[in-house]
């Protein structure tokens, strides 16, 4: 048992940026606190949405598709233009989450090109001038990576504008994760667990 656990930790650590492995525990699929919602969800996140901004497949609506015993969120970015997809962290637009005590989040995903993840807050939801972190291409392979909430891991793009609010304030009133990308991309998400935060099912 000890050997199996050690090997699992080693495999997970190979997918991490340097120093990230100790930032938060690897989530366990057997953890009953993460039991899925009665309606389609990924780690209790029920709203994975194509916003209609940029040419995507699907163009609008839910990205969730059934797997054998779970769901995945799948979307294709078409053309060289900005594309936007949204995940509501508390499963409804009007709600928010305080992530100030969270170390970061684990994400299981595949991507054929780099994409950015913006942390959008309740008071600064709209516009491209947001705090973001790069989600690197996996060349189509499914991987699990940890993304830290350390301020140094987050930045902004000159093309989209400098945020008028602090990263700390965005963590305090987090409304959604917004994935944005300007290149063609095939994306799939199988897991997204935020350290210390359990989304409420609706």
C-alpha cells in the first residue's frame, strides 16, 4: 500500500511546475466530500459554458458531455481570434467564493495549444483586463497539474489591459474561471478541484 501511494505521488509530481507538489495535497477520487452533483458536473462544478465570444464548437451553452461514469467539458477554438469559455465557481452567476486561504487548484485537462485562465471577481467581472495564469499545451495528452494562487504565478496581458484591482481582491470574491485563447485549440477538462473549496450543488 505504501509503495503504491508513493508511486502515485511520484507520477503526479512529474506533471507539476517546480515546487508545486508540496503546495496542496493531491485530490483523491475516493474522497466522498467530492461526490458529484445530481446533474452533470465535474468535481461539483456544474456550469462549463461557451460564451459565444470567438468561434467555438459548441458556439454557446454547456460544454459537458457524458463519459462512462462521469463527465468531461470539451470545446474547440476555431480561427485566430479571442475565444472565451466560462466556469462559474459557485454554479450560478450571482454567487462568489472566497479563495484567499486556498493554495491553488488541481486541473486534469488536455490542450493542443497554450490557453490562459483568468480569475474573474464579482466586482470586476467584465472586460479583458484581468489577472491570469498560463495553462500550457499538453500536445493533446491528458495531464493533471497544480496551479498555485501565489501572486507571483499570476500576471496580465498588455493586449487585454492591466487590471484595475488587486489579485488579492479577485481571490476574495472569485466568481468564475474564464479560459481565453487567441489560437485554434482543442480542449478537454476532466477535473478541477480548488484547495479548501467545495462548490455547492444546485
